[in-house]
C-alpha cells in the first residue's frame, strides 16, 4: 500500500468517532427536518387539520393532484351513483386544462380545495412565490366554479410557518390527513391500496387518494378501483361519508376547537405587520 493511502487510513482510524458523530448528527437533522415539514400531524409551524375528534362513524374521502381524465370522471361517476361526497384538492394548471371536470366535482356536491398551481414544494419558495401559487389556483377555481374555497393542502404535505401564515392570510385552512398515505400513485393493486387505508380508518378520519399525478396525466385505474373497495367496506362497517367542511362542522359541534384566530398560531408564527 502506498504511503498516502496508509496515512488516509490512519487518519480515519484515529478520527472515526468524529465521523460517526457527524454522520449521526446529519441523519438526525434530516429526520427532524422531515418531521417538522412533512409529517401530517406536526403542529409546530401553525395549526393544521388532520382529523376531527367526532364520536360518530363519519369519514372524509379526499383526492389530490387532479383533475385527470378519464380517471377523475370515473371516480365522479361512481361517487355520484353511490351518493358519496368527497373533497378534491385540485392543481391549478389541471383545473385550467380540464375545467368541465372541476365544474362537475362542484355540481355533484363535492368540496374543492387548493393544491397549488403546479404542485410546488412550497418550503423551497419565497413568500411572494407561495402567495402566487395559492392565489392563481384560487382565481382559477373561482373562475370555473364561481365559488371561493377555504381549503388548502400543501403538496407533499410540506409546510413551514411561512406557508401556513400565507394560507391563513388568504383565508385558507391547512388540511392534512390522519390515515397514512397508501402510496396509490405507485399503482399497487386496488386491494393493496384499499387495505393500507382500511387498516387505519377511525371515526373522523381524513383519507387521501390520488386521482392525478401532480396535476399531470397518469394511469389511476387502481385508485378508481380501490375507491370502490374502500367505500363498500367502510359502509359495511357503518361509516358515512362527508366532505372536509362537513366533517369540521361535526367536529366543532362535538367540542373540537374551530380554526384558530390570528392570535392563536403556533410558537414559530410571526404575524406579518
Ligand atoms: Zn399532491
């Protein structure tokens, strides 16, 4: 072995503890950053809705990333035939491309939510850019349905205090979820998607499925079929389906705290003066 390689080896042998601590620390920081920015239940950056503490068998079905024909249409047909309302978190550019589908979502009695213009990872953007992502989508939803939405779900669940405070300033509630994501976008068989969801459903749960792919086209046949299994099995268990706003109303009626006022934001929230 050369002298250089030997001395490098010696250096690592002498300092392995420093490297171990360094890598361990880095891993810990990454896990913590993930937790505070993407974990659906973390309330550190400000309040979000993940479920409602109701004592009745109600559940909210939500669909992200659409509209995406023909899969969103097929979901709508099924939900309409079964009298099941859902909540669609739509991507602005897909709303612009498929306004008729969003009109139908709304006309059928579903709730619509804002999922940004192009499925941006908002914590990487400036405050102005975050605002633009939300307002352009809001404008498009309003143009297409004639209605303003108060619901917003950050793409990837990623948010920090700026994302939450911008949303609140625009009159939007941040809606997360309580049932772990079934990764339906990786297109496992419908039964697998359904089982991943059904295992975790409780009274007042919020379920997430994906009818689109970040606002773009993708095969969502397995999600369509999984929706049917989930609805059928939850009905057998005695569950009733409601939209997110309906679920919230039931929650407040049973003693949950309504969305907070401007003085009640989380510890890291600093109001913009
Ligand atoms: Zn999404």
